DNA sequence: TAGATTGTTAATCGATTAACAATC
DNA sequence: TAGATTGTTAATCGATTAACAATC
C-alpha cells in the first residue's frame, strides 16, 4: 500500500547489524565494511548495502562505514536512541532471569515494574524492584509511560495477561509463552520460543541408529 | 543443489503448526483444517497446504486433517517423535529458568546435564541435576549421547564454550548469548535474543512527543 | 447429491544477487 | 593515481498466492 514502506524483513535485520557494530566497537574498531559485517552474520555484503540504502547513505566509497556513526544512525532509525520503559509480567524463574540479564538496558530498554498475580510473590523484592499486584497494571503503565510489555507467565495465563495489557494501552508485546496470541492489528508481538528453534534443528540432524 | 531439498523457511514453520495442533488437541478438537490453523497463526491456508505437500498427503478432501494424526506425522518429520538429550551450559539465573521450564520436555527434549565453570556453582543441585564442572563436558556428552547443547553463558564466554561443544561433537546449538558465533558449516545454531525482537518492534511504534 | 476442503499448478509477487558506475 | 568500497539498477531467484480439479 505505502510505496515507501520498508520490508519487514529488512527491519528485522537491522538489530543484527547493531549487534555486530557494537561488537566491532568493543573490539576497538572504528571503521568497517559491508563485507566484514556480512561475514560475521553470514549475510551477503550486497544485501547489507541494499538494506541500508532504504534509509540513506551512511558510508564512504573506498573506505566503508564509521562504526560509531552507523551504529548511531541505525539506533535512530529503530528508535532505540531513546530509553523505553517496559513492564514485566511474571516474577517466576524466567522473570528473575530476565531482570538479572543486563541486555535489555544495553539495548535501550529499562524494566520499570514487575507484576505478578501470585500473592506469595507480590511485595517481594527482585533486584531494585518490588513485585506488584497484577491488578495495579493500569497504574504502573500510566506512571512509567509504558508502551511495551514482556510476558513471562505460563501459557494458561498468557492470553488473559495480554488482554489486560492491550486494555491498558500497551502497543508491543514480547511473549515468552509459546502459544499464538490473539491481538488487535495495531499491537505488535514477538515470540521467544526456544523449542521452535530446537525443533527446526532436529530436522537436519542425522537420525540416530541404535 | 539437491532438487528435493525442502526450503528452510518451510522447516521453520512446521514447529508452529505443531504448537497449534497441540493447542487444538488440548482443547479437545479432533479434526481441523488448513483454514483454522492459518487463522490462529496469521498464515494463509494455501501456504499451510503447500508446506505440508512437501512431505506427503495428510488430509481428507471435504473434511480436513485429523489433529492427532497430523501432529504425529509432523513430529516424525522433524524427528521429535523421539527424545533428544541436551546439555545445558551455564547455571546462572537463565540456566535455572531453563531447567524449571517444562517446555523442553514437552517438545521432545530432556536436559541430561548442566555444566558451569564457576567453582561456587559446581556441585550444587538444581532440580534433579547436580551442576558439573565444564571440564567434564566430553564425558557428559559421551555418556548421554548428546548432540544438542543449550548455551546460557555471558557473551564473553560464549565463543569458548561453543568451541568446546564443537570439539566434543555437538551438532546443534541453541544460544542465549546475543552475539554471532563462529561455527563449522555442519553445526546448526539458533539464537534466542529478546532484544532483537524488541528493537524491531520499536521501529513501528509512534514516536513519543514529550 | 451438494458442500467443503484438500493437493497442486501456474501466475504473481517480493527478495536476493550480480554487475557496475561513482567516487573516496 | 590505483585500489577499494559504496549505492543502485536490472536480472535472477525463490516464496506466496490465486485458481481449480479432485474427491471425501
């Protein structure tokens, strides 16, 4: 419909370019090339240049790309040049692992509140945060201007939680519950499902003969 | 090269079909259609029929698919009609969350051993398992006939761990470390990276005006 | 039978890649 | 300058979809 719309598949590769640029920067490299980024990711150099060309010109012929500059530009494009507040639903083992993982902060996200429905968990502290009652979801979301939620609850609770999130105005959901969720069209969702990854790898493994 | 090779993108959708079939089965449904599966997943019915046709004929005209039969066949195709032993590397918060998550077992995988390099963790128990020294990796892999590993260690350790896994004969790796790994061609890898998912959603969110 | 749904072909659509002029 | 690498066009490749005969 929109002739300027950028293919979603391109958008999904930009975070990978960012990962690679961060790595190169940490290794002290200041300049890189589409070839080098591609080699690291197993993607062709042409594809990387083509992807970037949707957004502008970021390199210099003969030289390549300034690592910091390109990183900065891609952050701006993905809108991660600002900080996004998240709410985390679910304070079980997975929730705790998510809270202790520094990668969200590094990626431009900060977890502003943790909520759970379990009375035994509500009020307990995890790191800097106190687990809140899921009933106070609307307040937590309003207070921190949250538009993104991370769902780390059992499959059986996931749809209810997601319905509540949508009612509270959340526009993007990262779900660790491995079941397809029903959502309005204007709410984005991404699934984290390790079993899906494992199951597509077993297809390629030689069958065991024992 | 191989004219009979099935597109990887098709293989990656089969686990999603399995998820949906399991859900339908749990809801007591015995028969389904490509339309219904597609509606749940946001995929066209035609695509599902086309995907299945790479492997054979599983339905009945006018009726649809027997839920249990199709589930069984797809499990067979992906080789998850058997049990795969995994080793888990990393006994931190994430490792514990992975161990407490029942989804692996349900999906055809069982975690046979947990290993870590941290002296303070080695010897401690998590659930049914005792954390082993990473140095005993080759023995653990041989003992349990392991060909798949789950990596839940910091980025700084990931490449070393993966090198050791490859040396020990592992052929598939599920990595929670968000950095591209260097691997031989015959070793499969899947990445679990929540930040990549979040960062591609922020692209689509309306910019905040404050 | 009539209605429903599959499996498959051919057409369309979109993504990747090869090639190369531009230029640092 | 010569060599390197970008940005972009056109060609190729592959995936999705529309259409429909087959048939339960």
